[in-house]
C-alpha cells in the first residue's frame, strides 16, 4: 500500500512504508557514528599517541559523535522528518569538510595511521550523506 503526503517542502515527512531505505541508512549512520564516538572517548588515551590526535580533540569529537548517534531516534519514528534527514546530510558534509581540513592544514600532528583514520571517516561519512540524499530523493518520487 502506498500512502501519499499532502504536506510539501522540507518539513514533509516520509510515511512508514516509503522510508525503509531512509530508516536503514539513518540507523547504519547512527551505529557507525556512535561506535567511533565511543571508541574515541573510551580509548582516547591509547589513541592519542597511536593516531597523533590530541586527547583534548579526541574526547570532545567523540562526545559529539555519540550525541549525533541519537539520529537513531529519527529513524524509529512512524514518520521520518525530511528536515531531520536534510540536517543529517548537512552535518555529515560539514564533518567531512572538517576532516579534510584537519588533514590538509596539518593542525594536529597526525601519524600515518591517524591520517588514514581521519580520511577513512571522511570517506565513510561521505557515503552516509550520499545514501541519505539518495533516500530523500527516492522517497520524494511518486510511487
């Protein structure tokens, strides 16, 4: 059964039966982001020297990532807010740019492993943003 929305614009929601891909992508994003955040907070003292990322940066970024993982709540709603998904896309893209700037500007003394860690995050988060954008576009199409 397909349901149709009467609302329009960014505030429009996606019905339960049309948002399966969007829910999946949001949940995967939440799990991966939360895991990296918990790793950064819990293992920060060990990662500091290994990655070359100062603890003073690892812990706050890790806490931000744990907080961002609350996007899981959006994915479990009966109706997924398109505005919330657009916000997730924007936050993800900002995070990617931040990762690239940290590497390119050499603001922190990253080790080779640290550089790979940050660039891997940038690549993974780019994929999440692209998948979320695709899901938004797919959900907007009439069935």
